[in-house]
C-alpha cells in the first residue's frame, strides 16, 4: 500500500486506454497487455492522464483494470503508455494539483470518511512467533471465529429499528451475519449479512432513535450503513436465540525450506472484540525403523529418512524424538527435543543437543539400535499472533480509535488484494504543550 507513488517513475507494462467520463483505466485494445497486479500498482499511486491531470488509484480490480479517484476528464485515448508519478514525499493535495480536491475532501493522505469508518474490528496482521520446521507441504492456518452475539426478542426495538447489545463496541460498517435461531426472522431481515449503523452515524432518513454505546441499527449494505440508512424492523422475530456474528478471518502460509516464511491474510473478517487465536497445523511425522541397522546407522550417528523429509530441512531445525512405543536408540531419550544435522549424504540426518552443535555438525553418539519400527521425528509446530485493525476495541463505541495521546488512527482501503491498512497521524489540539487537552478532547 503506497501513500503517493511508492514505485516512483516506474512505467507500467503494456498499453492502456483512458475513456472520457469513466473512472476505469483499462488494458489497451492492441499491443502488450497491461499487468497492473504483477507490476505492483497500489492504492495511492498517482498516474498522469493524457489530459495533463493527476489521478489517484483507489482500486486495482484485476491485471487489466484499475479504478481512479474520479472520472477521466480528457478525450478518450487508447493504447497509450502510463508512468506512475514521481512525487516528493512532502507533497500536499490542493485544488490545483489536478485532483480538484482538498485534504478535507480526501482525508489525511487521501483517505475518505467512508474508508475510515470501517475496519476497527477486523484482522490487520498475523505475525509468526515460531516459524516451525520440517513442513513438507503448506500447513493450514485456522483463525478463531469472532464472538457470537445472541439477540433475545427483548433486545429488538421495532419503534426505533434498533438492536441492543450491551457496550457492543461496533463501529459503523461492521459486517454481521444474521441467523434467526428457532424462530422466524425479524421482519425486515433474512438470514444474510448486514452492516452496523452505530452512534457516530447521522440518520439520513430512517428512524432509529438516539443510538447509544449499547444500541445499533442495521443497513442492507456498507454504503447504506455509512449513509445511515437503516432497515425498518417491524417485529422481534419470536425467539430468544437469534444471533449476529461477524465473518471469520482466514489466512494462508508460505513455507521456505520447511519453515513458515509468511502468513498472508486472505479475508479480514469482522466484529472481533479481541485478537483471535491463530492455529497452524503441525508438520507431518517422519517414521523410522529404529531396529534396522541399515536405517539407524551407528557408525555415522545418522538415521536414513524419506527424501521428502530430507528436502525440507536444514541443520539446526528443532525436532522431537520419540521411540514409538519401543526402546529408544542408545544415546537418545524418548520424548525429547533435539536439533537436526542435515548430512552431506542424501536422505540422512543426525541429532544434536543444541542448535549450535547441530550447525557445527556435532552429533549425539548413538551406540545401539532401538527396538521397534515406529521411531518418530516430528518438526516444530509454528505459532502466530494476530493484530486487529485499529487495536483491540474498547467497551464503548469508537473507544479503540485513539490508542496514543494526540494520535488519530486512520484506515486505507476496504479489503481485496491488499486488504485494509491502518496507521496513526499526529494531530495537535489547540495546544501542544502537554497531554491533558488531548486526553479531554481526543481527535477522532
């Protein structure tokens, strides 16, 4: 995610077409095809149109199409080259820069109010704690689901079109999925997804009373929620086990030499009240016949292992050794952690007591084979932690907006290829002599 032209001055692959009165920049009808995703075009990059005006990328929809911040003002121009703008880092957006918008229009660094209003309670990052070892295939990643909100009939107000969940912490735009439990659906709702209208949103026509920290209305779409257009609720559904629950986030690992090298978020989820637990699948077990002298090679203090196991290990990788219900190889202890030595001989490994000894090639002396055919070596299971979009939500609406005195949290994007990105901007109140005023009147 770039702020302004992170790939300064780079020419985008292929030929491109600007169409008058259209906000889509598309692949040209002839010449080399555009490859916007491959070229790393990002939200925030600035492009110079053939009308001489600057256009900011707001969505990269595919390899061959992207959306800019407004419709193209010049004449349709086909099969042209495009170069991203090379802009100084301190540039400010003003009415005369070609966008026709001010910072007030665009928000800080071009972020709109609508973009900023969602994303408090979704997943923004997953970081490895332990990278694991000995993975032959990419391990599955499981993200815990957000909490379920059970809605009793008494919590539904047909007069105000609202639902009560004490200190819910939802921001406007939070996605919730409705299930009617053992009753019929609340009139106006069906078993599908809706979007929260919280107290910071101005009513645009639908009546929902005075929203509080514990009440919210529902919009049929994100845009309706952000506009304050609520669904008209005319009955309470008739059951006390109705539920509203956010989307469960998903993530995907990348492995390098048997270790997790990256965890990418594939769906950010919604309505989390705390960072969810991340579970990564354990590596496959390597089973060795400890009683076979051709497999347990005492002369070299090595085991013969499967080629698939040998291919994904490195000296120093942690493993747990177990005798599999038989008798341990003399020199090793059942259910004990050791470190692999990747032999120079294909498909053979030794074990060391420490990582440094493994890297140095100092193997444990094995003096007798074990008993049993199911000796096992199991690599380390990776672990990871999650971070929410703007930090853990508080017990009141919007409480997570300000995590540091004088700083305002901002949101870029609404999902898709890059997901949402969050950062903080320092905004002083009328005085910058201390924190007291920012505590009393936080900028949000």
